[in-house]
C-alpha cells in the first residue's frame, strides 16, 4: 500500500483537545475504521482516535496537522507519508520543544535536525532508503503504538 497522508500523535490530551488545537470543532458523528482514517479515501476530513495515552489525528490532505506547533509542554510526533513523491518525514516535540526533525526524499536526507533517535540506528533500511516501515518504526518507538485495524476514528469534516 502506498501511504499518502499525515498524522499528529499527541500525548496526554483528549481527542477533543487535540482536534480543537487544530481549529477544527465539528465532529460529524461518524466513526470509521483505520483503513479509511489512514488513507486518502475521503481526504476532506480529519480522523481522530485515542489509544494508550496517545491521540492520533490523521489528515490525508496534509494541510492541517503539518502546520501544528505546540503551545504548551506537549509531547508530540508529527509524521507524513508521501509515497507518490517518495518523500517521508517526522518531527518530534518533547516538552513543547522541537527535538528532532527528519525529512528524506528518494532515500536521501534533505532535512536533518536534532539528535537522531536511538531507533533510527536500529532500523534495517531497504536498498531504496527510508519508507513507510521506517516511519512506523519511529511511531512505535516514540508512542508504543502500532497500526491497529480495529481502532475506530471520529470524523471531523474540514
């Protein structure tokens, strides 16, 4: 599967707080599964769920979560997948400060700020370079979460 989406993981906030911080407030009342929330099947919405102390807000259009900046002592991870352009990246915020920012295109780092996470050295990269599996390794190392096909997401039209 080619991933073309973005996601913001926020620790110790509610779904409502995380979505409110993105200036989106209208919950449609609809719940969808992970396959729709993490894909571009319906790109004109945000999809939010909570799991194990982390809220995840998926944004297929990559136009809302990518502009998020912490206003408090937030621990957060922002990730984007763009398999169409072979561009992937993540930004880690620790206590409200940007601790790590890494973007790669066509297997080459184009932005590399902050101290690499220990997991980055442990990930076996394919010959074409970092990809979706690399990002999921980062997500799991930071949040403890894995892709959960059973998780239900609230839909917020944008």
